[in-house]
């Protein structure tokens, strides 16, 4: 008796309604905003190839021009994998000589117009920014014609690998 009087009358347990109107209003505004801003964040993806290793001997008649750009701490070497070095561009007071590299690559493209592939080989501690600048110079040459910049494809098919140990022992 004591328990029944204390509580007075018994309340009916009702299910509470969940009001999600404010949440839906937020989603109606937020989703289009996120979709619109997602268009402006683009990722540039460059497809790269790994150079193939081959231990088979190559006949003299099958030797073709294979462009290699070797980036070292002390400079950039441009060469043919089968023949050897074609140019060496040491690091100056201002850093790597990317303009000389572009000039040499433009000359090579004039000599081998059908060639589209090149290998960039790097030493272990080369900064990423240097790699990107070298890749840009290998892929495209820029020149100014009639006050406008003209871009010409050089060697757009790039392979990246580790540089061989230099003859000086590095």
C-alpha cells in the first residue's frame, strides 16, 4: 500500500518523437556545399613506368637510343644507356642548371623526334622538389614566341629508378 500511494497515479509510458528537421536542414545545405568545393581540389596523377632490368646480351645492331637523366648531389648527367654520357651539368651557386638541361633535351628531341621515353635515375638523398623540376623539364620544353609561352612535348613517357653508383665512388 505504501508503494502505490507514494507515486500517485501511474503515468503512461509514451514513445518520444525524434525531431530531425534541423538535422535534415543542415544536410540539405552541407551536401551541395561539399560537392561544389570538391570539384576545385584536383589531383594531378602522372603515370610512371619502372625501367626493366635485362641481363641478356644485346646485339650491336639492336642498340637504340635510350635516354637517361641521372640526378646526383653534384650535378645532372644526360646520357645514352648504351653509349655513355652526352652532357654533365654541375650544381652551381644557384643550384641545378635546369635551363642547360632543357636546352640539351631539346637538342636530343630534334635528333630523335620519334623518341618519347626517358629514364630518370636519382641518388638516395635527392629532394622531391628537384625530382619534380627534372621531370617537368624532361616532359615539356617551354619557349616564348610572340609574347606567349609555347610548350612542346619532349619525352613524356618517364621511368624512375635508382642512380648507379658513380665511378668516383660517391
